[in-house]
C-alpha cells in the first residue's frame, strides 16, 4: 500500500438538463453519466488513473450498487476496505452554467468499527473528514510513522480542529472559510496555527491562495478554460487533491508549487467532461491542459 484514502463512497448520477420537472411532469436529460463519487474516493481514483493505485477505506453496503462500485475500483487496481452500512449512498448531480446542484442520499450509519490496517509501505494518507473516528486514528498513526497526511477541507466537521493537529497538507474550500467566519487570509493563519506545514484555500475560477512553512502567502491562478468548454465542475476539486497526492508520491523532491500546478492541470481537464470517471486525467491530459490554457488574470488580492 503506497497510499490510503479515507472517505464516504457514493454512486454519482450526473445529468444535463435545463429544467427539473415538478408535479406530474417528465423530462428527458440531454446526457448523463454514472460513476463512483465521494471526495476522497474520487481523489483516490484520480491517483490511480495517473499511475499510483491507492487503497481506499470507505462506506460499503451489501447491494448491487456496492458491487458495481467494487467492479469500478477493481478496474483501476484499487483495493477497497469497506466499512459496512445498510445502503449504498447516491448523489444526483445537475451541472449548469459552471455550477452544480446536488441531492445526496447518504448512509453513514456505520454498523461496525473501522478496520485497523497495516501502514507498512504507506507514504501518504488523504482524508475528506468523513468517517471521523477512522480519519483521526489514521492521521495520528501516520503522523507517528512519518507518513504525509493530507486533508480535503470541503467543510468544517465536528473533529476538524483536532484532526488538523495531525495534518501536513490542508487544502480547504471557500465554504470552510465561511463556516469559520474567517477571511481567506485569516483561514490560512488558522491553518498555520494548527501546525499544517502546507495550507491553501481554493476559490474556483479565482485559483488558490496557499503557503508553505513560514513563507509568504502565494497565489496560484486558475487556468482560463473557455466557458464553452466547461461541462461539469463537480469533482474538479477532488481531482485536484488526488493529483497533488500523486505528484508528491511520484516526486517527493519537487516543490509544492510544482505539485499544485500539476493538480491545476488535472482539474482543468476534469471540468471539460461529464461525470467523475470521464473527468479523470492521465498524465498526458494534464500536460495538455497545463500548456493549452493560459492563467486567468488576477482580478484582486484576497
């Protein structure tokens, strides 16, 4: 096991339509995709598509959706460590105009304790904050073992503050800032105060503000993908996380600026495709996106 990703697993149903029906109406979507979903799960599939298949610990039911998910994972060489729930979780996603509306049907009532896995050979841990007891256990264990720990801070959760004590790389969302009631700069200061040696806030098409160690706050602009090319932004952040973990595993001597630029190219590729599986980039896709699109102009400092 080179890396372990821990989070909630979903089956994503993504569809394109201009209007949702109501009452007794019916409509036909222009296009749709069915794929794996979940923040850390999608990040793990991204890492596998790029060339390093991680292990994934996630929710797992005993139903046909779970069997479909296991088939998807097997096709990428991913080992799944399932924690039993009664029903598989589903997400219904409607992308439109660069945004996406989501209805989640989630079962995170775990019927058994999480598994205790050997970390022999593991070099990176990536968490999305779901399965909080397992997240905290493995973050502590990996910190003690000298394994890189990474957090997708899409939202503030009950144990986020404690969890951050064991996180090396924390990349959080604008929503995370809003939940804390902090500005971007204040959120970066907060991450520094929790001991995260690399921290960042992603702001969609405004790019990412980030720091490393005691260095200054830096800005990584987004790539200027034309609006006409943007199909589905859902999962682009998860692809970003999976890509920087892959980049670090592939070249631990490279700079974090290099890892994040690689991840930015992966996300730029992702938003041009419908559904998580079609969005996954290979290394050539990342190179193409990184060279094809210029950086967006900086509108204003945070």
